[in-house]
């Protein structure tokens, strides 16, 4: 199986979680430890064809590579589009040509956050940012290019080993400061890569097609997530004050509510993903911050 973006937080976990009997070939644009095929530009069809010729045949592909710098994408829409749109289409066309199933990772940023119930896979997508628009266009082109063999697994609020993420940042700040201010008007589902990675393998090996939502159960604001992180790390002495998003203006707009409902994934796997508090506890047990 081919895993793209294998140097990243999610891709590296997907490689580690390859099921018994599966050999995961890792690729990433940048060289990194453990990456077998480095420097492959997935937006270039000849480069992808050469990758398949040199290291294939593959039995399946999990596409974790993406442009995820949400704010910087507002200034680099062409680059974000190249990575999030063109690469998806090239990979999908290549996989379709050789009859290989493809699973790509999507995002909650395809939604505008206007509703107050968990988003279903068939809810209208109305992205608010360049990042969200490029990810939506990428999934549309991917599914159109490989309609009989592709799946998009949308997720959100990721954290995990070997990456830069919210829990790590919050713990570092809490050890430097006596007080923190954290927004409480953005609500989602914190999701561990330790939970998401096996779900991606299940979608690929279980023949999943179309769109799936994959996030840990339950919801929280960034403020509530912060309180849980600090409590589990024994840092309750830090004063945490809730605030509004307007107090921390960012170039890209975020959906105020982007909780993802996972009924399709639960039906495929026969079980739901873990509640987010349990997943956080399991992550911290593996990687204390």
C-alpha cells in the first residue's frame, strides 16, 4: 500500500499502523526518516506515474499529503490549490487507470459552521476559506476521477505523536505563563491520530467509497479542550479564561461549529470512534507532554 504525506503527523501514524500482512510504502515531498520515496511531486502526473512504476504495483493508496497552513493559504491560493486539488486529481486518475482503491483525508473546513447539529456527509458544503475551498474542490475532483474506487474521509482538530498540534502548544504555554485566554466560540471534535489512522485503514481495506466523516465522539470548544488537556497533564493551577474569536483575529475564517457525525464510518467498521476525552487520555499515556 502507498501512504502519501508519510513525514507528517497523520501519515507517519498511518505507516506505523499498517495491518498485519500489509507493507506500507511511504512517500513525502520532503526527505524524512523512514520515508522511502522522497521528493515526489504528486501534482505532476509523470512523477506519480514514475512512482507507481518504480515501487508498484500497489494494492491501495492512503493520501494524507495536504497543504494545511490554513492562514497562509489566504496568501498562497495557487500553492494550496496545487497541493489540495491537482495532487488529488492526479492521484485519482492514476489509481483509476490501474484499478487501485484510494482513500484521501478531507476536512471539516468544507462547512461554514452555521448549523448546530453534527454535519452529515451529504450536508451542503460551504467553505469559508481558501484552505476549505481547495480541499472541497480536491475531494470533488478525486471522486469524479475515480468514482468506483475512491473515498474521502473528512476529519478535524487533529493531534498525535510526532507533530505540532494544539495540546502540545497549550501545555508549553501553560508551563510558561500563569494565565491563558482561549476561544470558546468555535466547537468541534478533538481527534487523535491514534484513533483516525486505524479508521483510514478500515475504510481502505473495507472497500469504503464516497464520503465518510471520522472524528472522535462528542464535542468541545477550544476552551473546553484546553481545560481537559491541562487537567490530564496536572496543570490545573493555570488560570484559563474563555474569550471570543474576534479577540484573536486570523486571516482565514473558521467555522464556528464543525462537529462531524460519523454514522457511515460506524456502519462500515461496526464500532464508533472513541469519545474525545478517552482518546486524549490514551494519547497522553503514550506520549506524556
